[in-house]
C-alpha cells in the first residue's frame, strides 16, 4: 500500500514540483521506503527525481530545482513482495508509445500469467520484480495497439479497458502521457482509494489534483473533492481550460464496492475521508464496539487504566476508555524516528526496533492492571515486546485489546504482512494468542462489529480477506504460493543482483 498523487496546474508557466514535494509529505505515512516525482515540461519532456528514503531526504532543493513543468505525479513506496532496490522506486517510465509515467498503489495477483503474456505475446521486457512496472507495460501495450501519430481520450479509455480485462488485484494509479494529459483510474472493486479535487486560481481557472487521501487535497486548498468509483477513470488535459475539461468515464462496470477495511483500521490518516467515510469517526466507533466486547469477556473492575499503543490506536483507545469509564493514559512515549516494525526485514531488527521505538513510563504501570489497546496484531513482534515492557515496568496484570479481528491470512492487495504461518493468530485461538504474547487475556474486535464501525449508506461491505481468507477477487491460492516461493528465494539467494539504478530516464537522485 503506497501513496500516489498528481497535479495539473492551469498556468503552464508555473512549476508543479515544489507543490508535489509538499504534498508527498502529507502522504509519507503511506510509504517510507522510497519517494519519487516525475514532471512534464515543454515539448512533452519528462523530468524525474526518485530514490530510496523519505520524501524530505530524496527531494533536496537542488534536485527539485531541475524538475520543470506544470504537470506531475508523485509516489511514496511501501515495500511489498518486490525488492527495495532504487530501481523499483516509482514513478516508472516507458518511452513507447508516446512516453508514459505511472505511479501505482496496490498489488496485482495474476503477475505470473501477465509476465508470460508480456514475454510471449507482446514482447515487452520487464526489468524489475515490481508489478507496477508490469501494469505500466500492460497499459502501454494496449495503447500501442491504436498505432496512431497522436493519442486522444478515446484511445486512453480503450487502453484502460484492456488493463481492466487483463489485470486482477487491488490498484489505484495516476499517470502522465507526455505533453498530453494526466490520468487516473481505480480497480473495479474499489479496494485501493483515489480522490479528485479542483482549486480555483486567482484568474478563475482551475488546478486539478488526484491523491490517495483527502487530507492532501484539503491541505492544498482543493475543493469539490470526490472519490473515483470502482472501475472509473479520469483524464485531465495538460492544457486544461473551460473548453478542455477533465473527462470522467466508467470504463468497466463496478464488480463490487469494497474498500480495504485496513485503510480505516490502520493505514489512512485520521483526518482523511475515504469513500465518504471519516477515518476518525470509524476509529471512535471501533473504541465503543471494542469496549462493549471487553465488557462481555472481562470484568471492567479488574482494569485500572487504559493505555494506547501510539499512534494509530490512540483514537480507539481513548473512546474505549471513555465507554468503559476508566482513566486513559499516554504511558508509552514514542520515538518518531523509527519506522513501522512489521515492514522490517528480519525478526531481530523488529524486536530491537520496538524497544527503540517505545519507552514505557513506569509510574503508569507500577502495581496496576492495565488494558493495552492497539490497532491490530500482525506477527505479534510489537505486541510481545509491549507486554514485556509493561510487566518490566511493574504492571500486575496485562490485558491486550485489538481494534481489529485476528489477522490469520495474508494481505494480497498491497500490504506485505508476512506468510500466513508467521502471523501470530494463524491457526490459534484467542487463548493461545494470549499465551504467545505473555499476557493475561487478548480481546479482539469482532468482524461484524468492525464492518458496522466503517459502513455508510453506500458501502456496507469491505475487503476483509486478512481476517477470513476470502478475497474479493476470488480464490488466490496460486498467487499466495508464488508469493511464498519468491520470499523464500529472495531470503535464500541474497546474491541475486538487483539494479540500483533505473534504466529509463536520467535520475536526479543519482547525484
């Protein structure tokens, strides 16, 4: 799961890169592995800056100064099954046809057949393990079928029909066609989010933005914000005007409208609204429902204090404490300069990182029965260490509550959690999970309650495969087996060479 965005400025003499850089900061929580920007200047020339690291480190003043053009896209990478090589930083680029850049959030689940199709039928070389490069080349191959001197909107929409026909998975994309337009599209199930907004300039013309979350649109003064619907695409001309407006089209029929519920549990910022659903309000609701479930499974009189695991669980934990009538305390102090632990490459790194990331205030634990609330429990690495820290700090009893149900299956649409067997709740009861964590009791949110917390009038179903093993796109056993094979191969063969430099455009981040 990554962060994507794109901006088209009405004034083609202005430079879009500084605003893209700032916008990337607002989506940094969606990916800290790599950052990239591509812009389109005069005569359709593409400029890019991308590389491993946080946006603030990749987009230095000198590098950004070289990014010309009034139209551009950005990407924040969250590592999935591919590698973390610089060459897999996005946006990706192909020069034929017409020159195309693409930034992709999500995951394709039929990559094996798509790679074979690219090789045997289309004869396009895929240079990395990234399914994003694969998706870009699928789009390019479909667009190339028109074999025209210049492309138009109809050609792009027809090419996207081919993408939807061939690609299976969860995806939201923004792209640039050199000198022509920015475009965006969303998978037919609406698994990954994508929003559109407009901003009125001083002369009355309109700037346009596409982004993964509403917060970045709000922060930059964009209004008339709307979600792209499942299977919908938009084309925003480079020379947008009152006569040359963005064109929306329902390219394929909506299969279902099932956003990934993990966006609301953990991934999105609380001040975002996705598919008309406030992330903050869903987390408040999770706190209420979790408290009700705790009261069924535990005597509230045995709880002295409610403590959140920062940061995502704070909203839920505060509302849970309020509903239980118990004091809420910020008893873990977070070092904000340590990344998310379940992404880290090995168990030793994860364990040591938890200790560096969180430090308990002993006065809030000593001699107390504590209820610790977290957004979810994945491998259990963080949770085990938190329980140990609470007990080391003097807690008498430790109860652990999760705002999400037990995660027993892999996430296949853009979050590289781990193989099923490494998930702490896989094939375990709640009592067995509690024993593994070393706490007195574990209380999970029920799936029905979680869905009730998130649904609205339009959406009452979500992608919940991590909890049930039933995925929106169907049975994906073949993909899961391939995923485990690739992970094992990458672990066993560290000698596999991965290019650290992209082979498309000269990259300003190589300086």
